[in-house]
């Protein structure tokens, strides 16, 4: 996609610090890292949403992302890593080419996800699960 910043990075039209590349995915250093070493893993094919990425590519993104997470721990002495993917603007997606964040974490890195924990009324979780399942299509392209 010609106007997409990440497609331009893959094509070499915009510079990036590449860390890994294969037939399906491209991985590079995030320009504004949560912690130093923060990596982005992207499909070489343009997909706005993770939901339309072919399974082989999506699987490669997860494999490469998690193995790069291990490499971050070994090479840079981190304790752990988060894999994060924002799908849609309301979820925080800014660049509309799907990307998996690999965020290296340290026990004292002072970064907290803004995570909250709500509660269900009796039966509400099961009712919701049933409603969602009725709309679930594993191989739909939308
Ligand atoms: P999002 O908020 O869409 O999940 O994350 C987009 C990420 O892309 C951000 O972490 C941002 O720092 C990174 N980013 C945006 N533009 C560029 C760029 O031109 N080069 C690199 N290396 N990273 C970028
Ligand atoms: Zn793109």
C-alpha cells in the first residue's frame, strides 16, 4: 500500500533499524520505545487488521516476536517481555498496518499497563460468550 509508512519501511523507502526479516515478516526497532530494545514485528503484506493476516504469517509473527523477546532478555538483561497488538484506533492503533509490539520488561522498569478489572453479574459472562460465538467466523476476511 503506497501511502503506508510500514510498507515504505519494508520497501526501504523510509529507513529503519532492521533486526530480522524472512519471507513473511519484517522486524525492526520501534522509533519511540517503551523500554530500549522495543521491537515491532510486521507482516510483509499490508493488512490493517490482524484478523485478515493469513494464518502462516500470523503464526510467524508470534513465533518471531516471542523468540525476539527471549533474545532481548538474553542480550540486554531484561527479565520478561510483553507481546502487544492494538487492533483499531479505539484500541490505540496509530499505524494502520498490523504490528506486534515486543516490549522488553524489567522488574523495576516503572512501566504499568493501564489495566483494570471489572466484574460480571451472575450468568453475564456465559451469555456474552454465547452472543460472541454466534458472530465468530474463523476464516472470514472482515
Ligand atoms: P501503535 O500505537 O499503532 O500500536 O504503534 C505504532 C508504533 O510505531 C509506535 O510504537 C511508534 O513509536 C512506532 N512508529 C511509528 N512510526 C515509526 C517509524 O517511522 N519508524 C519506526 N521504527 N517506528 C515507528
Ligand atoms: Zn502497509
